[in-house]
């Protein structure tokens, strides 16, 4: 697994998580990435993180009000070694909202001590009975955040009080919400993924919560306001992931796969690397 010279051009965008500085992947990214700090690698993928300049705040609110959007949510647990073994995961959900119709699909990638287990094909989930009301609540909070900050890109931090990288009970390293609009706001939902860089939908709004780990120190805090905390709470009301340990133990309220579409995991020995962004394998597109 090699990090491509142009990460945005490859469906597998890996970051270096190696503690062994002789690791091949680390060699390619030397002088760029602190292997104990994932944030420097994360910002290499600006193409996926910068909202479109073509849409002003008024346009964004209209997309939301017309319900012609896709919401991509990432939960990431990185730089996590409970008991001394790597236990990292990235979970992605894409929520399609087309007027009164909904669809939820997901992918995930797990790393247990350099053994990787991941879904190459998206899983479709059943729509919960209260899904529409929760989506409405989330979009209401997004609009409130836009009105409050006058920004299309919102960044906040929380403090993870873990004493070292071996802690079990941790915050999610990163929770990211990416809001995309239909390429044709008057048309039907296209078949392409909203974050496919070859045929992307316009990225309207981005919300990112990063966990600052206190034992590392030397970080800048960007505390939540009441409104930004309500955005995260609205996301959590849909997925009920809780903290990482709760999710890993299966204690959170999980979405239920549509019958016949259970996760078919692949596995390989991939080293101490993790993807930031997940995509369907080319053979399963």
C-alpha cells in the first residue's frame, strides 16, 4: 500500500500511522507527517475539504430547504493503541435526501494491530421510523450554524482526557460532516457518489470536530458554541455511536442493514496506516 503522489486521484487515500520510521509509507511522507499526529496528514486532502466558491450562503440554505442534498458523515478513531495494539477505525455514512425520499449507505475500515478489515462495497441501511424528523433537526442546526458564523467551513475542538495512546475510552479523533448539493438542483439524484472527484457534486458546507488529546499538549482549542454543539448532538441522534469504546463494543444503537446487504469484509495486512476518506472499490462501482 503506497501513498499516491496525487492522493485525490486514488480511491484509497492512506495516511501514515507508522511508529517505525523505516516503514516504506513513512519514507514517502518523511518531513511531512508526524507519525503520532494525524492532523498534518489530514490537511493534505484539501480538495475534499474546501466548500465550493460558486455557492453563497443563500444558495446553500436553498439547497437545504429544497431537500436536494447528500450528507456525508465520517467518524474516525486514529492514533489509538489500547493495550498496546493499534485499534483504529474510520466509518462513513452517506445520507441522500431527495425531497421526501431517503437513502443511507455506509462503508467502514478497521485496523487491528496492522490487520485491516474493510468493506469494499457500500452497505445500504434501513430507514428508521424517525429518520425524517432527525434529518430535519440536523439541517435546522446546520442552517443555524451558517447564520451564526456566516461561514461555510466550521472547525471546533473537544478535549480528550486520555492519559496516553493506550486508553480504551476515548473521544472520536474526528467527526466530519460534508454537505453536498445536487449538481442539478432541479433534477433527480445522480448515480455518482457526491465525493467522487471525477464527477463531484458541489460541496456546500463542511463541519469538522477534532479531539485534542491532553497528554500530547501543544494544541489550539476552538471550543464549541451552543449552536455547534447542537450540530454534533443532531448527528449523534441519528447514529448513536457514543464514544469509541461504546461503538467498538457494539453498545450503541446501530443502523440495520437492508436484508441481503450485510457487510462483506475483506482483510489484508496493511501496516499501521489508515484511510481518511472511503470509496467504493472500483470493481464494485
